[in-house]
C-alpha cells in the first residue's frame, strides 16, 4: 500500500496509423498514475517506460523520498508499445514492422488529453528508451513541455549504439523459429539466452566486471550465476517479437526524423523550449556523455550532469544502488525546484 493514490487502466486508441506505414489494429495503451491531478491540471510528470519495462517495473522511482514525488506531482507512466501490456508485436495481429518513438509519444499525448484533460506538461522524465521519449516530447511539443529529464538517453541513436542493437536483432533473426518481419513460430529459447549474454556485456561497464560487483554488491556467487539469474532469466520472461520490435524502435530513434525538422538534428534541438536535464552515466556504453555534450551545444536551456561511477547504463536506473540513487534524486529535485 502507498500513502498516495495509484490508478491504472488501458486507453483504447482505435485503429492507429503509424508514421512508417501500417496500422495498429484496436490499439491499446496501458498506463498507471501516481498522485493527484491539481485543479489547474499543470502538475503532470510523464514518465515513459524503458526497453522491455512496464509501469510496475519502474514505479520504484516514485515516492515522497524518491526521484519523483507523488505528493507534489501527478505522475503518468504510459507503457511503450510492445512492452507486453500495451499493444505490441507479440499480442497484436498484423502489427506494423516499424513503430517509432514518435508514434509512442503521439499516442501518449492523446492519453493525456482525452483521458486526463491535460495540455501542459510540467516535466517528462525518462530513462534509456524512456529518455528518448522524453526528448521526443520536448521536440514535438515545445510549447507544452516545461522540462525534460533525459537520463541515459539521446536525441538520436548513435551509430555505436546501433551496432549493439544490430547484434541483438541478428541474433533473434538467426534462430530457427524466426519467420521474418519480426515474428516467430515459437519463443526462440536459445536465441533469447544469447540475447541476454550480449546485453550483459553492454549494460554494465568494464570497470563493473573488473571489480566483480556482481559478486560483492549483487550477491551472485560467480559470473556464470549472475549471467543466468540476472540476464538469461530476465529476457526469458519476454516475448521475442516484442524485444525485436522495441529494438527497431530504439535503432531508429531520432527527434528530427519527421516533417517538422526534416532530419536536421541541430534544428530540432534548438527548437526545444523546455529546460533539459541531461544525465548520462559516466561509464554508459550505449548513451555516451560525449553524445549529450554535443546535443547540449544546440539546446536553449540545458544542463549536463553525468552520473558518476562504474555501473554503466544501470546507473540511470539505480534501484538498490544508494550512491547513484542519491545523486539522481538530488539532481532531479534541484532541477525541478529551479
């Protein structure tokens, strides 16, 4: 039980056309809210989900003493397409081959307007793919979004990041269960195991493994056990079609890849009116500090605060990591207060 109101539901979007072609039939957008919407309807924080995450899986960051305070803000967690709760490649017949970050954000904007009557967004806070969505919110609706926190994310998926994602996609495609077009005849158990091992090499830094923090902090007796319990088991619970679809969404993430900006990333960044907090992990292998530093040059109002430490990408989702959590919480609370 929480001391603040928590509600959840599913928003029926109807047949939803997506920008790269195709329709999500009878599209559904799952959501969860924390806190109370004020009378002015201007205390909303949108908190999109990250890769394969659901609203329950990331609600740990919500609390009076956590990163996002539900006693002050009305926090809306929309579930990204293909996360297992919203419509996705694994549960929707004839699901489009490509659903973009923009498609997700436009659906979320409808949720805010049609379900909650909300137009102005106090802040968008996101980690990883959630951070990509936060950046898209700020670029697509510059007049509506006051703040955007981009935690271990970027405005455009970097080439090195895309190489990692290509490895994941090619691994799934190599499975005998793969039918093409992101679909599978059955769950590819061996491929998902390999998928988890690839991910483990990127999700944490070289320094994390050198220090054997999987053993001394996370409690695994050895490396093999850590890979099995934390990575194999985690992805074994996912549907391969959903993982494939979200990896494509991630690969093509780009706030400027639309009619508004015509692929001009500096112009898209310069159009953002929001106060942007960029918080890359100091040792993140996906979303590098250098990528955010390059973006910062084009933002009207941006702050770059790398999260220190050896936890790599995991630093941006610091449940169970006291130092990293304290850093993120303090940085976000200070940023929201200014």
